[in-house]
C-alpha cells in the first residue's frame, strides 16, 4: 500500500479526531506524541499515548 504525503496527513488527521473525542470527555493525564519510522509503510507515523 502506497500513501502519498497528502493521504498520510489526511489519515493522521482523521485518526487524531477519533482519538481526541473520548479524551475530551474525560480529561486526565498527559498526551505524549512520538514520531516513529514504520518499515512496513516506509514512512514516519505518529504514535500517541496518554500518561496518567
């Protein structure tokens, strides 16, 4: 599967909205965003985790 830069940004934006919606409902903890290189995709991807 080959994603263009625009497709990757759109997919990440949609994923961010889906993840933020439940977090806004119950605030708590710090959100840490890390960029990692995904060999399967052949590009960088964002990994988000919540630390309480």
